[in-house]
């Protein structure tokens, strides 16, 4: 049974509404996720507010001891968590292991908070006057997660919020609550004090209650662009800090001097890994020159035909299902829109899948993609390789920068000069050079720009200190008479 975790206690939701959680490989209903209420969110916020009073003054070196314990518990339960991710999300076991591994890395980095959150001190900013700045926790923070990384994404935020001395309320995606149920069992085992880390399940009612709650100081969000914008606008207009990471449309450019076999393999994996349900998934592969385009096309089509779909628990399977029938229908409709707009089908991943249980699509490869097409503008979030051709790096950069999204982009080349020009001129905030997925590393900051990110301060890395703390500056003058302390 899916329960809230509030003030160190597992609570059954009073909500009458719930959402069925499916195994997307079979369609089997695994559980029902309660769609919690604003009242339950308030209960969690009040618990977190009370816990903050003592947690904030618990020395950082003591706070991180809970994270060392949690790291070990996560390692001990690594395979069980990976299987849960595959079960409720559908990605392959290898991909699920990557999901939890990156999450654990966030916990490891949070263990360094005593060093990371140190402030500044400067003597004699004026004669006899010193100045110090300390980074202080602020109170209760909310975290809202998407479905596509059931383990990793919540870890992008709450360990940093909590290690810096704040308390948190997490709302996992209602489509994949099981992974966080297991992780919260481990959070409980690690012994975090009551109320420091809370979890409330639900959908938009819980999100809206979090973004408007007077005792929530800030909100960290990841999800689709329309909801990211809504969360950012609502939270900031209610006086909160907000960082909202949204959707994407990621372009991959192949120059004629690239190692084409490696470029094709890397682009293919980027687009179809996790069945395309990654915010860093490549989407449009733009080859410069007809010869480059022809070679990339041959290599990608070959790979698409080799893809083995099925349950992610089967080691022979290379691609799992999409999250839901609705997601599958949406991707199929986008493929059809591209064909209607004049794209040519090289491999049709819609064929031979409808008789399977679950929500499978095979890889689709379309060529002749042009900037005006709907599929060239919208996030696909499915295994669809879009092939396009261009005459120069400059026109590729113009295309990339005309997109309303700016999450990530990749260049395949052996030219340092081209790589430098590309990194310098493109809008997206995460750049891959001969890398298909410039993955979020815990010790670097992460987040896109334009419609892929709403906010000023990005996730994890050094940015986490800026987001989760307030800098307090004290200017001090203590006089120059050294004898004032002597006991005469
Ligand atoms: P989503 O926007 O549907 O849901 C995200 C969260 O918002 C969920 O917790 C959900 O309960 C809540 N929500 C949904 N609709 C809402 C509404 N109308 N009002 C208030 N809250 C609402 O996103 P998703 O389908 O779970 O995740 C996929 C999306 O997330 C993709 O667009 C993907 O690109 C994006 N994503 C982005 C990043 C990134 O780093 N930029 C990372 C992962 C996923």
C-alpha cells in the first residue's frame, strides 16, 4: 500500500482519489497511488517546520552522518531498487541501475556539505572592521518529481536541501511511487529525525498546495514545460524561491569529419535509451552534407532493426516500453504528423507492437525532417530518430537556437575549432562534444535555459548552496583597546 511519510510515520491518505500504477511492460496494475490532499500536504509542512527548529542548529558534520548511513543502505538495496524502477517505469535493468547510481552520487556529494556551505570572512574591510558571511538554511522546501527517473531526480534536490539544514517535503510522481516507497524505508532506517524528510503522494492538488503554502520557502521541480512554468510562476508569486526544470528538444549535429560509426551509435543510444523518455535524449540528428547524412542514415537504420523490445528485466532486451498507453498514443500521433508533413519513413516502430501486452513501440526512423514540422519543434519523449540534413555548421546552430527549448545539444566532430564555436554559440546549457547524453553529475550544476528551465539557480553542484541557503552578512567593529578584556 502506498502511504505518505509524515513526521517519521507512515500514514494512509484520506483521499478518495487514486491513480493505478501499472507495470508498463504488461499493463498489470501494481498498486494504487493515493492522490493526496492539500490538508495532508499542510500536515507534512507543519511537521517539517517544527523539525527545522532543531535540525537547523544540528552541526553540519552531524547532519551528514545520516547521509553516510543512507549511502550504505542504498548500496545494500541497490538491486532491489533497480528492479522496482524497471517494474514500475519499464526501463531496462541496466538503465535502472544507472538511475539509482546517479542518485547515490548525489547523496555522496551531499556528505561534503560542511565544506561546500562554508561562508566568507574578511578582516579590515575598513580600519578595525571585519566582515563575515554565513550561508544559513531557510526552513521548509518542497520537491516535485517527474516519472522518468523514479530514483534519481528526487535525489537531485532533497539531500542538498536537508544537508544544508533545511527540512523537506517530497512529492514523487504519482505514476512511479513504488521506488520512493522503498527509498523512504531506507531514509527511515538511516534514522533522520522526525519531520526532517517527508513524503506526500499525489498530483496537482498537492503541487498547488505546496507552491502556495505560506510556510514553504522554496520549491524544486522537474517535469514538462507547461507544468514547470506553472510551478515557477505560482511559487514565485507566493514569495518563494523556485527552480523548475522543464522539457526539451535536443539536437545532435554530425560534421563530415566526425567518426561516423561512433557518432551514429552514440546518437542512436541517446535517442532510444530509456525508450526516449529522458530530458537529455537526442531527437533530431542533423548531418552536414549529403555524404554524412547517407552514412548516418545507413548506420542508424541498421541499429533500429537490431533493437529488441520487451520486459526490462530480460537481459536480452535493449529497449523497454513507454510509461503508459497515453504516452504511446501521443508518440504515434506525432510520428503520423511528421509523415503528413512530408517526412519519409525508413523504419516504422508502430508496426507489430499493438498485439503485445504493455505499452511498447519499436524505434521509428524518419528522414527529411525540416524546422517547420510539428515533430521538429515538440518534445517526442519516445524512441523516434529524426534525420535531417544541412549545408553548414552555422545553419545547424541557427536551427538549434530557433527552438524554444534549450536543454542540451551535441556536436560530433574531430575539430577542436568547430567544437569551440559550437559550445560558444548554441543556447542550450548542457553541451555534449562526441557525447550523446551530457549526464548530470552531482558535483556540477545542472539545468537548461529558455523553456527548458524557469529560475535563476540550477540544481546540485555549487548552485545547491545558493538555492537552499540565505547568505547573512555581519559587519563587526570591536574597538581597538586590547585591554578591555584584561582583569585589572
Ligand atoms: P509532468 O509535468 O506531467 O509531471 C511532473 C510533476 O508535476 C508530477 O509530480 C506531477 O504530479 C505534477 N503535475 C502534473 N500535471 C500537473 C498540473 N497540471 N499542475 C500541477 N502539477 C502537475 O512531467 P512527467 O510526464 O512526469 O515527466 C516528463 C517531463 O519531464 C518531460 O517533459 C521531460 O523532459 C521532463 N524532465 C525534465 C528534466 C530536466 O532535467 N529538465 C528531467 C527529467 C524530466
